[in-house]
C-alpha cells in the first residue's frame, strides 16, 4: 500500500508539472494564433497516412505545421518532408516512463524549430498508444483520435480515458469494413457510452472517404481560432 | 537537464524494484513447474482472439492458465471464461504511470488466485501497448509478440525494444494480406534488422492459419520446462 501511495504522489507531481508547461505552450500558440491539434491513436491506426493526405489537400489553403513524436526514428517526418511544411521531429527515447507519449515539455522542446506565427494549424502526431498520451496535455486546442476499425469494437470500454478525452474521432480504414468481423454499430454504441455524441468522421486514406469532411473540420476550426484572436 | 536527471533516477529505481519482484515471481513459477508466456501487442492486434483458439485447441492437452491485464473492464476475461481454465483479471487502473502495462507487482497480485502447481503453461495477456510492457519483466520464460499486419511495415524500427525483446512473433491477421498495401518482405526485413532470425509464425484467428504451429510451439516449450524441473 505504501508503495502505491508513494507512486501516486510522484505521478501527481509529474502531471502537475506537465499542466504548467502545457499552459505555457498554450500561451505561445495563442499569441501566434496557431490552432493546435493533438492527434492520437494506437500504433498503425493510420495517423501518418491521414496526415499525408491532409497536407496534400490543404497546404495551399491553410498554413500547416507538424510536430512528429516517435520513440525512435524519423520515418514519419521523412514521409512528410516532401510537402515542405514546417516540420519538427521529437524523439521521446531519452524521456521518462518508457517514452510512450509526448508530454508538454517534449512539445516545448520542439517549438523553437517551428515558425508559429506563420502556422495556422499545427498538428502534433503523438506516439502510438491508447493509454498515456491521453494523460498528458501538451497545450492543444483539440484532441483528434484516429481509430482503425481493425482494432475491434471493444476498445472504447477498455481504454476509456483516451476515447473520453477526444474532441473528434476519425474512424479509419473504413475500406476494410467488408473484410472484417467488425460490428460498427456496436463500436459506435461503446463510443457513445464513454463520450456521448462525440464528433466522428468515417475515413479511409486508401479510398479518400471522409477526407473532405476532415479537412473542412480542420479549416473551420483554424479559421475560428484566428477570428477570435 | 536537472529535471531529466531526476526523472531518470526515479525510473531506474522503479525498474530495479520491478526486477526484484519479477525474480520472485519467477521463483514461484519454477517451483510450480509452470511455463510462463508474456503476450504483448498493440491494442486490437488479436491477442484475445488467438487466446480463445489456443484454449479451444489445447485445453485437453495442456493445463493452461491465463492472467489478463487490462486498464479497465473484464471484457477479455469474460470472453475466455467459457473455457473453464484458471483465469484471473488484473486491472491496472490504480497503478502508476498511466497504467499502460503490467509490471511484476501487478502480476504478483494476481498469483494467489491461480493454482500454479496445476498449470503447465500460464499465458499473461499484457495491456495493448508497444512501448512500456517491453520494459517490465514479470517473471516470464518467453515473450510472445502478436503483430497485426494492419499496423504497417515500419513498426519494428519505431518500437525497437518491443520487437527486440520478443522470443517469438505471431504475424497475425494474415487473412487480410490481399486487402492491404502491406509489404510483408519489407516488414520481415525490418524485424530481422532489430531482432535477427527471431522466430515467427504467420497466423490468422479467422482462417486458423498457423494455429497448429503456435500450439505446438507452446506445448513443446511447456514440456521442456517440465522436463528440466
């Protein structure tokens, strides 16, 4: 019991420190008029593929920037480099706790590389993980979760914090629906059980389904953030 | 820099304490002659479905037991209850660090519920996560990783610790290969780059592919553990 109590205090301290840094990040974003999306998912749910399509479609309409979080490698950043948008890679490998998430300090460490005042919308691609990324605010305006239907129906119940904290869920890999034993209605029921009425867009990077709707969502949100600035 | 140094010391302390508890678990398993598999994957890669098939096929040949790790819910344990094997659910929700993995202490907390001396092989189903579970030994004999080909080719490079620490990789959801843009050769090349020659079995819970091979692997390993006891 004692051990658990000590751990809890350590954790609370870590999260308090994180919140303070997240607020500092947020202030920088607000000053620059940059709308910030924290994009989260399991490994391999399709975040980077969706981002490629987003950059392809939107880079002439919206000044986009990307902060890539990965445990190791610059593979995702390399995939996005061809779009010539401001892009920074943060590797979480030297961090704390298994480096399974971005925290506010890691995001802060990447910001000097980004010309925020020239970025309308910054997309932060978090480490692939359904648990810890949800616990760490990084100063974002919105949390967008990418959920691949290949992951099964039950995950909203098993990883409720992540689903509960999402502002929008991109239900992805919809092109595979006919090849899976996936009960979409059941999944949506579970999703509504933990986050009633949360926005959802059915997407497929392969077929392009839902990408217009997602890009409009992003454009509208960024425009609104600029307007209130 | 100071903050990072403090965090590093805390982490090392946590991992040292974990190793000591893992060794204590290991001693219990050895005394009981129980072969222990730590099964790890991303969320939704198919661990529970593979386990259902394993229990269905093997429960008359091998005395199996299961320790289920989940952040919340007993959904997985409920799915496996119909096989009437010794089964315990550990919820990681009150734990430390986002509860994104099983550690040796959580496993230890579940052991009193399991009649180890009547279990030839215990399968520990870890929390779905490609990062932290790999950092925490729980006293297992082998680590079996389930990798769904829907997760893309690049994950061995992005999550190297997990792939490096695996003793066997079940390359799962092979029934979907024809519907994906997945380059199997490239994935296997990346796998060999981080864990040269690691055992691999191509599986599908849907078609039954590879399940005989996987069950034989488990049976042989458990028999060998008994023989040296």
